[in-house]
C-alpha cells in the first residue's frame, strides 16, 4: 500500500512499487487529465507538479514519491478552469486535438512560478513538451498573455493563485479544428 497526496487529498493505493506514477494517477485515482504519450519522459503529456516542480510522471516509480510530497495534476489547478494560465489558454484557443495540452499547461504554470516574465527563449528552453498538432506559437502567446507580456500588456494572472486544491475540472478543452496553425 502506498500513500500519496494528490491535489490536497490523501490517497491510499495498492500497487507494485515500480508502477509509474502516471498509471496510479490515471488508473487507481481516476484523474485522467494527465495523459500518456511516449512513456519515456520525452513528450511531456504526463506532466504533473511534485512539490511545485514539473515532473514527467510516466517515468517516476510510485515508490519514489514520499507520502508528504505534494502532487498536483491538471485537475488540481482550479475547480472551474479559472486558473490564470487556463484562462489564457482558453482566450487564445490554444488546443487543437488537446492531447498534449494538460502537460503544456502544467509546464507553463511551473515556468511562470519561477520566471514571471519569460522571454520567448525562456519559454522554448523551459517548455520541451511535444505537440504533434504544432500549437507551439499559441502556447508561447498564451504564456505571454498569462505573464502580461503579450500584445496589449496587462496581465490576467495572479500567480499567487496557483495551487487551489480539490475539485475536478476538465483540462483545457479539446476541440477539433481544421486549418493551419494561426500565429498571433
Ligand atoms: S508520457 Fe511521459 S513524457 Fe511522454
Ligand atoms: S498534440 Fe498538442 S494539441 Fe494536439
């Protein structure tokens, strides 16, 4: 039996110690906003926060997580998709298929905690998440919007408001779209 703290709730799970954290989050706990992509720490679809740091949960055995470690998934960012980064994602219609987007958002939140005004280079270096739909330009624009460094200035973000716990919310909406990626 393993004890985990996920989105502010204590969870007891009966799994083998080498089970990847991703599978515990999805299969045992039922939080499916965190996605499986590559399984080898390359794509970032499985990104969660552990003690405020973005981590790729597909490659972390559950035995490596301590009971006191704070795991936050996309469902733990806000109760109603109201986290400022989620708002920026919605405002700029970032997702295409949506599959990578919860991982992108988790990476963006972690970046903005450390660097509230990132440059394009900072964003590209920090956010190595892969998007097969090629939403990179929109991701970058949304990070700038959340930081208040996008076109039009003013921030919609209050970065102290990054760790509301509880409740389940959908990750950034998955919308089927066609046509080329727009660049804003
Ligand atoms: S599924 Fe974990 S990095 Fe790709
Ligand atoms: S893989 Fe990123 S939106 Fe489709």
